């Protein structure tokens, strides 16, 4: 049985040497790398790294976008028993210091000048770094740093060694066991330093195989790899499952061309967090609002039919012949062209994870014939814990436990998981490991939830974030901030929310508007604005957001458990929350505690009953410069409703 990633590579190269393994778009043209070519490249890079001194059990950092050579580097490191550690390419230099030092990294392979500059900036603080190899040489010709070399030089050295020792790599790969460490992924670090999650070949391959079996994936799938390789979700879909199934992974030319590349590739297997699906739908709705009256009318009529008929067709439920015929016409006129325009014309399976997805958003994609489903997992579980079967996809659950997974719910509502895909440990952090892994093999997810009557898992919030209101009419009521935040983010005009209320008598919230969606809304109403800060503070925008807040409040009032979580007061922030400013993690999760400290004056103003508050905030620009943004923010009250429990 094939048990390691390098062995899987050799198997594909032997069985289907001429089949496409990876494609990369360069200068507008797709370049194909076959399995045989990839195996040769991996052999050369592995030899080059070995000659440079990389040893078994040592960590090697990889920083960059999805690139065939960076994938080959990870395989090459694994082939010699080393451990690849992907880091986020958009992380600022200071964020890389802890992972580099924690993992005692000597070898770094990066994409381009930007990443080289980042490492050189912090090299004095990371004394172990001895070798930095870069793939793209543009802008680096005049650099003369010790240990800095091109990827080509690495290949050249390795090629000469392989020529003299043709069986060397196979003997190295034969020594690797399935229980050996295959990779390490650093968590997003929402509350402190990130933790290195250690996974073996066995854990990653087991979960990749289980997911592939669940959705009947084959080597015929096409995948577009455009999310950060450091995120385990992307790594599982475009690395672990890629090697398990042998399908084709396509690497976009750049972040700016992803939408175009998506249409050109036409993936059959697709994965994205809800924010990507939200962004695609927002762009569709903006275009439709700007379309002619006839086209808008046709779109509205067809979408009304799709909302009624589409999900039933997707779930294999009976649909009358007249509705089926009308849907077929809608598919010809609207749904088919729309899927094609989005790049989803060939999608067989699409997944979303990481955050809750709005029911309207979820329903929209399934109604136009896209098999969008949800899954549940984490870095520590190698992603695949629960998945939704094709005919049981619902917006309010995250699926059923798949092969090899056991789930139980603790007395405090926390979800516990047991599977063959659990982390081996947190690197150099036995205390944290002991906190999440029990002696009998259960993993504490820190998520609160329950299994419904149909065996589907429902997530409420993070256990540590679930709190209680104190004082006032809702004294003792449960407060689930993420649940509230997600319900507000389901509106297209709201991009981000941070809710507060634990230990207080009412719930208040910071809100980020979606600049594109609200900007288009303002333009159609001839409402002028000078930028984000100006638009965010318009009275008309506050009215728009207040309507969204009050809709959520009305919905929460019908939930006896969470009726107390209704938002009493809110403000629209003067700037977008940003990972570069430390307000979000690199996976776009809000750092609630950090934000509360940074904007303590705003939190105090919300709870003190003020109607406005001046704030000045330092921000970091993409080029590394810093500046400040200031504004006097309005604070609005929102209508709340009697709860079902009170009414009863």
C-alpha cells in the first residue's frame, strides 16, 4: 500500500507519466507539467537540497502563491525526510519571525523578490536562516546576500548529483514511513503566537482519501489552486488530495487573473470560503442592477423560479413536468450562461468552509445548478470531519461524520472528534497539545454545537466566545457573538462584524460595510462619496445598515435560546478591518480581543449611550508605509424585539 506523498508521486509517474499533473499560466499561456516531468524536477531539487545540507527531520519553509516549483519543493523536502512548512505569502515580515525561530528553519524556498526582501529584513532576528532560494529572479540580479541563490542553481547542482547517483532518490523515499511527519501548518494565532500543527503522511493521506471516497473523486478532476498554500484547506485540496487522486491542479497567473483563469479552467472540483462566493454573487448583482430593464426582468423571473425549483432538482426530489420544463428554459436563458460566466459550468462538487454561509447565498448557487455543499474541519483534524452528501446539503448544518470519524458532544456543548486525521502534536508545545488531545484520543475542537435528528452537525459558536449577558432585561441570556456576526454578514452590504456583549447588559457591534456593494448602491442613488470613510458615515448608509441589523434582531427574537443576543447599538467603522493592522488573522478571522483593545474608546462610547465618538487610527499600507485615518463616528440605536420566550 502506498503510504507517503513521495511514494504517491512515483506511482503516478510510473503509471501515467505523460498525464498532466500541474498547469501554470505564464504570460497568458497555460504550461503543462506531466507526472514524469514533475518526478524529475522533484528528484533534482531533492538532490540539490541534500547537497546544501538539508537533513531528515529538519524544517524547510516555503513562501509564495501556488506554483508548480513550490509544490515540487514540498515533495522534494518530504522525499529526503525533511518537513515543509508553508507560510502565508501576504504576511508581513514581523509575522514570519516566530514560525521561523520556533521551527529552527535554516532553509527557505520562496517565490520572488517580495518574499526575499521580507526574509532579508528579519534575517538578523532569525539567525538560523542559512539558505534562501528564489523561483522568480526578476529584480534580484544585483543581490549578493550570503546563502541567497536561484532555484535554477539548486536544480543544476541536483541534476549533476542525480546523474552520478541515479538510484539515490528511490532509496531515500524507501526510508520514509507513513507515521513520519509530513508537514507543519501554523494556526492563525487569533489569541497569541501561532501554534505549529504537526501532521504525518498517514493523517493527511487518510483524510484526503476519505474525502475523495465520499465525493467519488477521480484523476479526471480539474482544480484551480488560488488560495494560500499555508492554509490547510487549500493544501488538502490541491496537494494531499491531488496526490491521492492524481487529478490536475491549475495555478493562476496572479491574484488579479483568478476570475479569468477560473473561466478558462472550468474546474470540476472547487473549494472556497463563503467570502469568495459572496464576492462572486455581489459582482453578479451589481452587473444586473446596471443592466437594461428587459434583462433585469428576465433575470428576476428566472431566479424566482430557480429559488422554488432548483434546490429540489439538486436534491433529487420530485418536480412537476411544467416546472421542470420552465427550469430547463431558464437554464438555457439564464442559469447556464451565469454558471459559465462564473467559471462553474463544469463544477461537479463545490465546497465552502471556514465560516457560516448565508442561507440565501447557499440557496442561490444550488438553485442555478451548482452542487455547493458545506464541510467541517480544522487544521488539527486535517480538514475532513463532516461533509454534506449531495442530496442533503443544507445551509444550517455542516454535514455528517464521514468514514473514520466519531463525534460526541461534551456536557458544556463542546464538540469532540476522534479520527485517524488528528494532529500528532503542537510543535514544542506539550501543554497546548495536552489541552486539546485526551489520553483516549479525543480532540477538543473548541466549537459549540450539536448533532440534529438527522445526524447532521450544527455549529453555534466557539466555546470560549459563548458568554452570558449580565444585568438588564436579558440578565443571564446566552450570547453567541459569531452566530450574530455571521447572520449580519449574510447581507451583501455588510462585509465584517465584531459583536460584544459578554458580561454586559446588551449587545453592541462594530460593522464594516462592503465597499463595492454599498458603493454601487450609493451611485445608483446619486449619493456622492469621497472614499470608504466618507461613505461609511453617510446617514443613508447608516439607515441601510440599521435595516439589516433590525432584520437580524427580528429573526433572533424567534429563537428562545439566543433572543438576548439582539444588537441594541452599532456603529460603522471608519476603516476596513485588515490583517496587516493585526485586526484579522491571515485566514480573515476577526481578532475580537485585539479589536476591543485597539478601539476601546468606541466600545466605551457604545455602552455609555453616546451618539458619536471621534477616533484616530494608525494604519499600515501595502508598501510598508504607515499613516492614520480619523473620523467622528455616528452611533445608532437599533430596534429590538420581545423574545418568543417572553411572549409565551
